[in-house]
């Protein structure tokens, strides 16, 4: 990520790093070349990324990248957000993953509508074009879900003892 953020900053574009505090110990993530927001947990990082990002783009990476990618995909499927999600499939890095996702569609674990959430391209220009053209298709059954903080709070029960 340091290479990406440095290249972005060198082209005078905005860089925002959302970093769990644990990663700042012993300078584990290196220097931030833009604005940095420290958060307490990885979950808080994901929520803030969701709130502050327009599209989500995954570059080749490891388990952390995949976890964040699939978290954003599942949140889109659940109508928590409707932002485009893409992978930059450099040198076919994501071919196996994309084949697996397509296999899950064939096995009916992922709906064809949900499959459309994940966009892939082999060049940055192609990915940007696809992300800009993306139109979110909400699953009618899931579109009724309400994710606002007030809807997740339980109703208070009146436990007053009346004699």
C-alpha cells in the first residue's frame, strides 16, 4: 500500500490512510504520505472505509485484502452500501478467485444478481470505466432490511410491575 499511496501523492492526488492503532506501533505500516486517521479496530477501519470511499478497488494482496474485499461485497449484497467494487486483475492475479466466484454461482450459492457486485478488469482505465458505469441492482428481498443505528436498537420493554 505504501507504493500505491506514494504514487498517488506524487501525482498530487488525495491520499487517506485509515490505520488501526496497533499497526502504528514500531512503524509497522511505514510513513503515511497523506492524511492519516487512526482507529481502534479493524472493524472500525472497514466501517470508516465504507463511509468515506466512493468505489472500492482491490489490488493484488493477501488474506487482509481478500477479507476486506469480501466484507464490502457482502455488505453490498445486504444493502448496507451500494458502491461499486472492483479488482484490478493484474497479470491474472485474481483469475482463480473469479473462477471460484463463478463456480459458486453455478452451484447456486451466489445469485447471478449478487455476482454482478464484483467487477474486474485487467487495466486501471478499464476498471475505472466499469466502476463508473456500474448500477447497483438491489435484491428485492434484501432491500427491505434497515441498517440505520436506530433500527438495530432493541425496543425497550415496559417491565413495570403493576399490582
